[in-house]
C-alpha cells in the first residue's frame, strides 16, 4: 500500500502576490463578488441556493428531483430536518419547510443521507428515517427510529452520529470516544492513559447495522472498526466498495504535556487521518497518533511517548494521507457524477470545518479539499477546491470566520452542494467549461492558496500571533483557556461556550470557582445555546493562579464583574475537601 505524508509550501512571496500580509493584525479580505464569495478552479461556478437557514446547517442530501434536505444544527421538536425546493429553476430555494426529530438537539446532530428511497438523519442519540414518496417535499410517511444510543451517560463529547451505507443493506455509524486520550483523569496534565482502554469496548469505533431494521441499539450491531477517537466524515466508496473515514486527532499536547511539546507542535499535531476502513481495522487510538511531518504513528505521551517513540504503534493502521492537526474534516464525498471533468471521477471531496485550538498560531483549514483517486489509491496530493469561507486573514478566533464549510452532497445532475454551519448558507457548484479540454493549468491559482495563513504550515516565529506582543490575556488564560474559549473569549459556537456576557462567568463567584476546581460535564446552556463538551478540572493550579484567571475573564470580553481573590479560592477549595 502506498502512503502519503502531507507537506505544505510556505512561499511568502505568493502571499504578497495575492495581496495579503503574512502576519500582523487580522484583516478583512478583498470582497469576492463571484461564486457567492468562493474561490474555485477555472471553469467552475457557484450559485447561492440559500443565504441562511433557521437552525443553520450540518450535513445535507439531495434527492433525485433536486429537493435538498439539511440537518439543522439547532432543533426543537419537529424541526430537525430543513427541506428546500426550487420551484422556478433559478437555482435558489423558494420553499423552506422543517420537520422531524424529537427536539432538544444541540450542535452534534449530524447525519443526512438518502438511501434506497429513505431519508436518514440523526440527532446526537438517535438515527431516524422517513420513506420518501415521489413529489413530496415533506414526507407524509411515519417517522421511524432505526438506532438509539442508550448509554447511561447520555450526551458527551464526540457524540456526532454520521451515517453511510454499503451496497448490501448495511448502515455504518461511529460511536465517538467520550474522552480525549483515555486518561484516568480526562484532560488533566500528566494524567496517564488507562491500559487497556476500557472506553474501546463500546466507543471509539464504527459499528455496522441493518439499515432496514427499526429499534436497534448498539448491541444489535457489529463492531466493524476500532481505535477511532472521533469520526464525523464518513462515506462508502462504491468504486472500490470500501468504507472511508477521517479521524479527528486528539487535542491538548501543549496544555497537558508542556515539557514535551511546543506551541507550534501542539498546533500542527496530531494528524487528522484519512483512512480506508476494513472490517477489523484498528487505527490505534488512544495509544498512538499519526505525525504527518515524521510520516509515522508514535506513542501518545499518556502511554509513555515522547513525540518520537513508535513502540506498539507500528502495528496499527496507517492513514492514506495525514492532514495537519485540528483541521476538523467533517464530511467526505466520493464523487460518482459525470458533470465535472473526468479527473474528479471517484475522487474525494473533503469539508474541513476549521480548527479551534491552534493558538498562538492562526486557526487553520476552513476550505473544501479534493483528493484524486486512481485504482483505489490517492493518485496525487490534496488540492484546494473551494476556499474563501472564512472571509478574514489570519483567522485569529473561530468566531471571526464568517462561514465554516460542513456538508457535502451531489445533485442528480452531478453538481456539488456545500453547506456551512454559521449561517446555514448553501452553494451549488457546477462546471461551465469544456470537460474534454480541462487541464491542470486550471488549478494553478488554487495551488497558490496553499500559501494562505489558513492552509500553509505556520512559521514557528513569524506566524506566532503573540510575537513581539504581550500575551493575550493573563498567562494562565493563554495556556489553559484560549485553545477552547479562544483569545477573544467568544468560544467556537459549537463545542466551547463564550465567556463574554455568560452568567456562568459573571454570576456566583463560588459556583465559578467550583467549575474550575471540579470541572463540568455538559450539557449546559450558555446564552441560550446548549453545549456538551467536557470542561476539565483545574485543581492542579495554585489558588493565586485560579484567582488570576477568573478575575481576568470576569473583567474582560465585555464583562465587568468583581474580582476573585486567592482567599476566595482557598475557601471554596477547603469546602470541597471537607468531609460531608
């Protein structure tokens, strides 16, 4: 098998040629008025199907008649699916309807697929389906529950349930690991990993189910693959009849092991792995991660690794491609259409949703990539197919990005549909050139975009956003908080809540201190939005450090609450330690 390590050029001259600076204060990019703001290869055009949607958007599917079905990010009862129809042929949706689901969903409800005449979609805990009848936009059929995640723990991190289907009637669903790296104390500095990891018994893998059977639980399925921390991008490739997935790599190398990893290494590592999944595949989580720069799997520090040692990791599945860390690949589509030039046939489009924890370097990805395939193998390096979603350069905080690409689908005419999460905007991409005369020269301008700060490998010194500047916020905030809550305290609109104007921050000091000392597991509601990612405990910090960081967040990000003193922290810590 042939493997590819991911390499990026860092030609700063190209940045100046494109009219951007290589570093410095965040800037608005020149307005791109064509293609709904997207940069595409020569010959391709994009039409905006809808500018925004109530409930915004995750994954999407397109029916044989052109109707579009969108999984909402936020959904009350009966609003999980957003159905769109263009009745006058102008390319824009003029009918928008909502239906389906039991409500109470947060941002991890994901799947949207059409398979053998049925519409499948998921919340965090349930996979549903409707029978689609010709001519109906909103199905009149009964809503069926196909699979329920019945684990007692309920919501947890990495709980998204994308689905895909093979040609034999099977449905494939990941069960993400409710952990970062299977530490005994999740996300606590220097905590060792559990060995063997008990989480792998029923999480951290992909299960196979009967696509037509109602009322299934996880125990009714078959564990198809393991060693996969979190999978959101999942697709069956009918060209070679194999399952493919992209794994989200672990977080917090710097935060948890600052003695081993620099900020630059923690921004770049570990790889987001593009994997071919066979029955019985073990990708090695939590024991190992893939280092795309070294081109090998190495031991995680929780299991004695130092960033170089391979150990047992040579035994686990290697990726076809190792993308840079934290790019968040959230959808993959193997293109089977005939509308695009032949070089795109059977290749894979990948939606990179965008990093959250690359500080002090710019956030990265936020684009649609393409990997050409030939004879079941990647036949070249990845390409930038669509860019311009973020609208700013550099992307300092996640909340600065205007759009974040998420869902991919192919229409009946072979067009590519792209959905994004921040507004619910949807584009339809078509090819207007001569397919027979398509040449690689049409890709030159897209190759130049690899030198943009959201794609290139950051320079360790020149791309450090804190170079020659005071550290943003207090030192404690910069090390332990900014990766999740962002430098501006606005969070990422999905996993990590905002700190600015949040009652959890500006309200009861004692409750806030307890959150830092004990940690917090969701779901919780902040400013009207639900979050279910884990907030690790920080009791290892000194009373003075906790007081410093809490005072910092209570007096910044638009907050003006009273200070927290070391005595306040000591008093609360003592009450928690006292026997009940």
